[in-house]
C-alpha cells in the first residue's frame, strides 16, 4: 500500500480543516512528505493525532512539516447548546478544572463563568507555556 493511500484520511482531514499552502510528495523511497499551515495549534494537534493513529508515534513512512498561522491562542470555540466552560475545558485540555483559564482568557466578554451564551466565540488559550 502506498503511503499516500495509507494516510488518505489525514489528507482528507487537512482538506476539511482548510490547511493552507498544502504540498504532498511521495518519494521513490515510499516516504510521504507533507507540508502545510494550520490556522491554530488545535488543528495541528488534530492532524498529528490522525497521523499517529495510523503510523504510530514515530512513523517511518511519513515526514510532516505542519506550521501554525496563529500561535496567540490554542483555538477558538463557538458555544453550542449544552456547553459549559468545564465541558469545553474537558474537550480541549482533558481537564474540567482548567475552565478558569478559558474564563480568564475571555473576561472581555464574560463576567461570570456560569453564564455563557450559544453562539459566543471563546478563545481557548495556550496553557502549556
């Protein structure tokens, strides 16, 4: 199986996410090389998770160089019905208690962590600094 076929779901994810300046080359050595620019670190993480799900933590048949256009925050989240800051924190950080970081990053539009509205666009901050 060609590497391009093996990683077709990663390529489809890249298209779905709107990865910019994407480039793909499959060398005679069977190694797939891909480049592109993700909007934010969350998109980059999604791509790497998809790569690792197929090729393991250190795939030998793929080299990827995924740049990030905006490193000021991890991502942005549009509040949906049923969301809470703790639920959003669990999704992005796998830790409900990190809701405080999301609240602090959005104090310009939030005055109470228990009062978010459907449709609000919240900044999900980088907390791994």
